[in-house]
C-alpha cells in the first residue's frame, strides 16, 4: 500500500528570481520546476528537515526560514501515483545570495540541475512550479 509522504521545501528569492530544481516528467512530457527540499524523517520537525535537505542537496546553511503554508498534493509522476503533505517555506541564506543569477548548481546527491528562475516566468505560467500551491504562496509573499 502506498503511503503519504511529508516533505519540507524552501523557496529562496533573489532579485525577482527563485532558486528551484529543474526536472522532467517523461510520461507527461512536462518540464517543471520543483522547490528544493525533501522528506521529513520520523521525529524531525519540518523546519529541521528543510535545513538538513538544503545542506544535503546544495551544501548550504539557511539563515532564516518562514513557513508560508502547508499543502496536500495528490499527483502522478512518471506514471506512478503520489501523495504528499508539503510544508512550504520562504528561506534566506547568505551562501545562496552569493550565488550568481546565471550560475548552474546541481543537487549533490542526485545531480539534478538547480537554477535561479525569473519569478515572472512562474507568475505568467511559462514555468510550472511544484509542489502544488507553491506558486500561489510564493506570489502572495511578494505582494
């Protein structure tokens, strides 16, 4: 029986850009952006998971985090069903602020590309940002 997964993801913002992982769902021929983060482990808070995931995935420390909201997502990825509860945070990091807007980073444990993406591309629908609910929370934070 599949299970529900709790995840914690963060949205770093710099100069009207958001840092996000770039991915592809080949079964739907969909290129997308995903907020950076991962699973919450048993006995771990969502904030602790977020901080751990940023260290594991990008090797950076977060200076400040603010919970923007929690969203439930039922989805399909690569033809397989998924169900997650997503804790979505705004994050600040001096280490990420030092990364140039044209830099290309890679997730340390899997190699997925991570880039600064203009928020305007998310706002006008040119780029799809997951998890579901993240675009609205991002845009509401910006006002």
